[in-house]
């Protein structure tokens, strides 16, 4: 599947449906080239529209001449919608969105595949950023790097994520008594390049997953793309035989559930730049376990849709740019050990 921004033409007969569809498409990286009430679309506009796919969502479509005309155009696929779209903050919205996005990815491609090529810019030698100081309360703790982490935070990202996560790790001092998991929407062929791309200036060791080993203090474990990451009763990492639930690989929702089930209040989630709303469906469960959810601020994101969805749902307890998120985490850990 080639990396591209699919051009989608939307036909819906209510203004609310057109608005929700447009927001969902743009938030997942697709280009909306037309968004119209079919009653206002004439033959000339239909013929002039250069779309990779027509998304049709009509209350009454059985006898529509327009739909018949679209189906006759064998060069462009037609996708009938997922039914009336739930409100964005509804508990049913994430499922509706996942179903729609899964179909779009199969038909016109996955915009998140642009993430992989963006790693090249992070591999170019640049100025080493300044790092936060390790507070004395943490420097004096007996915990050492390499010990199993009792507190594990998930770093979650999609489009724009590698640069944001790198900035966060660059600012973060070593010696903190925690470990990280890093779930990044990216093509599997770029998975091996993530550790060097995001960890090259950092004091943190960024590693691929090691089944049977725990997440350790001082390390960042890249969540695998093709197989679901779970935990044994003792907290060691396991790779399931199954893949992640569609349409995201890895699924941030599923990773959040797996992490919170294992670590409860001794985990946390930071959602960085990204498309769509992956993570929103699991957010309520994570919060009920007593775990915090933080988000990257919209003005510092390449694509704010994913953190925005958590803020709009009321799940984010703190927002800031990557350095501010690092500062907040250091401050919180220092308070815990004071």
C-alpha cells in the first residue's frame, strides 16, 4: 500500500452528517475534495471532481439517480457510509470511526505511512538539546537503571509523533525510577529505525521488545507493530500470536487497556501528535484505574487530532509541549520520592 493522502468526496443529505464526516476524514489524514448535499450537485460538478473515493451517506439512497451515476463510474470506488455518525464525544464514536477508517485504508491507503520517511530528518546530526536536571530527591534514590520498572508510562503517537517523542526524551534526564513503552503508528518496515531516530540524543535506552523480559528503569521499549504486546502475571512482556485490532497498528487503545490492567495506578499515558482518535475508547478505563493521561498541546503538534480527542472528552489532566511534559513528569516523580 503506497503512502498517500487519499482524496475523498463526501455526499450526505444532512449538514450535521457532512460536518462529522469531514472532521473524521481530516483528523485521519485524508483530503476532502468535495462535501455536498446531493441535491446541490449537478452533473458538471460531479464530472469535474477528482476523487480517489466517493463516500456516500444518504438517508434515502435506494432510488437516487446520483448514486446510480456514481456506481457506473468504474474508475472510482464508492463507499456507503457507516450510518448516522454518533456525536464526537459519544462512547459509540470511536467504534464508528475505527470501522470507517479501516475501510478507507483498504480502499485508498493509509496516510500514517508518511511517518516512516519522516524518520530520515531525525537521523541527521543536529545540535544536542539542553536536558533537564535530575532533582536531588531522585538522584538519591537507591533504584538503578536496568531494574524492573514498578511504574511504566506509555508514550503514544501517530503523524508527527517521532519528532515530538524525541524532543520529550531529549529533555528528560536519566536516572528516573520508571520505564516507558512507545506505541507509534508507523509502517512495520520502519520499526527497526525508531530506536535510533528518537533516542540518538537521549540518556534513555530505546529498545525493541524482548519477550519474557520486564520493562526496565531507564529504557523505552518500542511497542511492536505486527503483534499485540501483553503482560504475564509477573509483569514480563509477552507477544500474542494475534495482531492488533483494526485499523491501527499498534492499537493505542488496546495497549492502554493492557497496560492499565497490569499496572493500574502505577502507569500513565502521554499522547503526542497524531491523527484520528486512537486512545479515546480506552481512556475512561485507564482513568478509573487511577492512572493519569497527559497530552501534547495542539499548537506544538504536527497533527493535533489524537490529543485533541482526549482533551475534548475530558480525559487529559495536563497538556504541554514535549519539554513541558518532560518537566511535569520529573516534577511529579520528585514529589513522589520527597
